C-alpha cells in the first residue's frame, strides 16, 4: 500500500510539474537565467506592459529583453515604481533591449528607475518624437555606454532631425561610447545636432548608415573629439564631401594619432565632375583611414562606375566640359533640323502661290528690260555721238 501511495504521489507530482512547465512556456515571458528576463511575441501587448510587466521584474535582474511585441507606448516608470519606493530601483540592471515592438511614444520618465544601465536598444520601432513634448528622455542614465536607435524613429522628412536634438538635451552622456542612428531617413545634420553630439565626451563610434544624407558636413566642434574611432556614413546619398569636413577629420586624427580614426563612406551617389576633385586629392593624402576607399565608384555621368581613386584630372573636369559641349552641339543640330522641316512644309503648302509669284516676278523683269531697250532707241543723238 505504501508503494502504491508513493508511486501515485510521484505520478501526480510529475503531472503537476508538466502542467506548470507548459503554463510557463506558453506565456509571453521566460526566465533565461535568474538574472535575465526575456519577453517576446504578440502576447506582449499594451495591457501586458501596463499591468503585468512590473510583477515579473525582480531586483536581481541584470538584463531585460522585450522584443517583437505589439505595444505602442512606454508609460512612466514602466519597469519599476521607484518614484514611490526608492528601494525598488533596478540597481543591477545593465542591459535593456526593446527592439521591434512598434513603439511610437516614450514617456519622459520611462527609464528613471535603472541608474546603472549601460546598454539600451530601441532599434526597429516607430518613435514619433515630433509628437512628444518631453526632453531629457535619458537624463537618469548617467552610466549609459551604448545607445541603439537604428530604425527607431518614424521618418518625418526633415522634422524629426530637429526634434532629435531635444531628445539628447539635459542628458548626461559623459560615458556614452557608441551611438547608432542609422536607417532613420535623416536628410541633413544641422549645426545644433552636431554640437549636441560633440558634447558626448567619451564618444567612440557614431553610426549614420542607411540614411538619406546628401552632403557630409561635420561641425568644427568635432575637432575636440579625443576618443572618436569610427564614423559610419555608408549607404547614404553623398555626391561630394565639403572642405570643412575634410579639415575636421584631419584635425581629429592629428590631435589623436593613437586613435586611428576610421570613416566609412561606402555606397554613395558620387558625382564625378570637377566638384569631386578636392575630395579625390584628399583621399590620396589624408592619414584618416577611409574604409574600402578603393571601392568608391562614380554614380553617374561620363565616369559612371569608375573608381574615384583612379580618375585623372581630365576625366573629372575634362569630361564635364566635353559633355556640356556635346549637349550644346546636339541642341543646335536639333534646332537646324526643325527649321529645315518648317521651311519644307511652307514650300509644300504654298507651292502654287510661290510658283505664281515667281512667274509674276519673271514677267516684270522682262517688261522692265524691254522698256529700257526702247527708251535707248528713241533717245536723240547728241553732237558727241
């Protein structure tokens, strides 16, 4: 009887364990380790964020991953009620991943309870910063080292670039080393945003790849950057690089020769006419490491697909002149053909009238000729004759 009771207890315990395991596995979140919480899937909706998430977060967590959810807003103190209980701060949390959740709104106090956070990933969202009136979203993250905003912003042509400056205002980014702003549809970098980036004293890596930047212009304040190691501008739409930017990059390298500054300018829309000659000359003389420099190719024109580094002066400037002359010649020829066609058309339409007019003119000339001869015959002879 005791053996039967023992086995019955084991079977019941096993069934309960299986049931509980199934319930945990089928939920939105799963603890990877005691220090890591991972939540993913459509179950991670707005109701989950507002009502359930905090109950799953413990003070021992070092990493939180919330990905591929279906919520739009990050409310105030979304991860802890530290505003009411200071002891509930997530002091061990160093990494927060919020990728691919379709986030459109972030409250100004969302990240206020994680003072030791080092890595924050907000990539692949739709943050509508042009609709937010907050500033200093990250001002309580003094130890942040890496911030990923790749494809995080809802593209709003030129508007969101101006607002992006306010996102970084009133923020202590003295330890930030890596900032990713790629794939956000950014069309230009204004002076104020440049100055904001310059104030990030520890910045080593800036990534602007995959935007819509048409010109590369770095503000002079970047010359003070002491730790800048890599700037990624690949896959934009640059046609040339202005002289100030080249000077700034050279200064950064000369002031910090041990850093070995690397700049990625691959896959642009280089216009290889006379305007690109200063850039081509700089490529051959600068000590800045231009990643994949030998692969920079002309985007269009007479030098299409040629490597910039191999272009001669005549190819850059001469090709431009020749193409202009050729275009002018073509225009003149087209005009002459049009005039010729018009004349032929006039002759065909008015051929009868023109024939009659020609006969009239010929008869008139004949009459005038006869009249002159007869007047000579009838004139009196003079003594000299």
